C-alpha cells in the first residue's frame, strides 16, 4: 500500500439501551472532545483536522440527510465533511483513501446511532428490501437472518446449545468491557428457554437495541508519530457486496465475506489467516454469525463451524474479547466499533478485556440482510 496511515486516538461512549437524556449530537460531542484532548488537534487549515467523515443513517435518525445536523460537532461548517451511511467500517476505508491520495493528512471519523428512537428496528430494516416483491411478504433483517441461520446451522452442524454457549460467552466478555455497562450475564438454560423470533434464532441470540457513538483520528505516518507514541497502522482493507435479492444468493456461501477478506489479506500480505492474528473482532448481530463469519474469513474450514466451536475456537483465536456486536452496539456503527476495539487492543488500552501482547488484529463490519455487505480491516502495531 502507499504511505502508511495510522489510527492515533480512539473514543467511545458507553452503549446504553436507551440514552434518553442525550441527543445524538451530545453523544458525538463527548467522543469529539475526548479525541481532541488525546491529540491536541483542532480544526484548521494549518496542521489540524483536514477532513471529517460521519457515519449515520437517515431512517434511524428520523431525518433526511442525517449528517446535516452533525456539521458543527464535526467541525465542518464551511469545511470538508463526508458521510458514510450504513456500514461504519467503510469510514476507515474512506479515510485511508483520502490520506493515501494526498487529499489530506488527518481525518476525523465519527459515527453515531440511537436505535432506541425507532418504534421498531424490524420496521427500519424492512425498508431495505424491494418494495414490489420482497417487502409485501414481510422480510426484514431478522427474518432474512432466520433463513440464513437455518441453512447454515444444518450445513455446519451448529446446535441450539452451541448457539446458547456463544451468547453466554459474549455476555461474560462484555461484563468486563467498560463500554457495555448494561449487559447482564446469562446462563445456558436462560438462553435455551428464550422465545424463538425466527427459528432457529431466539430472543437472546439477537443483539439488543442500543445507543452510542464512536470515533477516531486517522493520520499519515509522519503526523501520526507526532500525535501518539502508539499508532496503529491500517495495513489491509477490503469490501464486497452480494446480490440484492435473497433468492439470487447462496445464503451459506459467505461469498461477499470471502471476497472482502481476500482483498484485505492481499493488501496486508496475509498468507494464512489461521495463524495471522492475535485478536479478532467481528460484527455478529446474531449468534450464528460468529462461527459463520469465521468460516468466511478462513479462520476455520468451510462447514466446520460446529467443530470449531466445540474445540474452543473463539477463545483460542481471541474472537470478540469485547463481547462483540451481539453484546450490544448499534448495527450501523458495529464495524466501526469493532475497529476501535482492535485499535485499543493493539495500543494496550483495552482495560479488563485486554489480550496480552496483541500486535496484529482483524476487524469486520457487516450490513444488509443475511450478511449481504462485508468490510474487513487489518491493523498492526510496530
């Protein structure tokens, strides 16, 4: 890749089930102020933040042009501001491209979402489908995930008990994460007895509604070393989107994730993903997706997700020590949160869920029904 780009600073709010006391601008401002305090940066043409990238969604924000209300917080009044809608890790890709192209040296990335504002999250994701053929049958992200989960679990030997163990582990790890303070531990029997939402997906197999914001500062190598002693380098990125209509896709093929990760691996020089990473953070809004995405990333063999779980794969590969999206992050910023978590791990700033001596990590974001669109980011420290 061209000149190196580093993540210099990371900030997040706690992810709450209903942050009723703050507007989204207030959540974002908390993140911004932390980033500016960490780096000493400001908004100026003379060595300051040269570009701001927001992550937001019109439907979840209940307004068109959702970034319009964020320009002041982003320092973008009469300045350069761009918006990423939907999958948050795309903002990392965008910021990387802006710096490597020579457009700017320093980029602010800031994403937010208040899922609690939506009357129904299923109603929001229902709008992602074609209005003539697929909306009339009631499809939303949950229903699509149910179709994928059934097919995948049969293919890879994933049992109801294995899914429950994924939930228990996610909640256990999230309890050590300061940014998920409202996560409650559960026992296996609670998960196995929770109601079905879209068989085989149970209520506790799904990520909870949450509100929060996350951001980071990206900088070209010379500036990054001025701003921090522990820059985390973006060494590989890749993305891919699968077909729009579910009926045109093999829901168990992991086509888009295999393609996205392959692109990221080539850019980062990764030959064997099974031995490449000290820590991995994947976006797993539903429990079945953790082993499925591991197959797509090549961390375990195709069709072997069940055996990988039984052999303790999630712990051996340090997958989602933060608790993952399943523990509670807004969907549209899930990939950005995962990238922030890897950056904190490599900086040695992950607190009680720190992985010892982590030097190289992978983060992942997903959007669209049944894993339609994937982004993979590879990060390393010197």
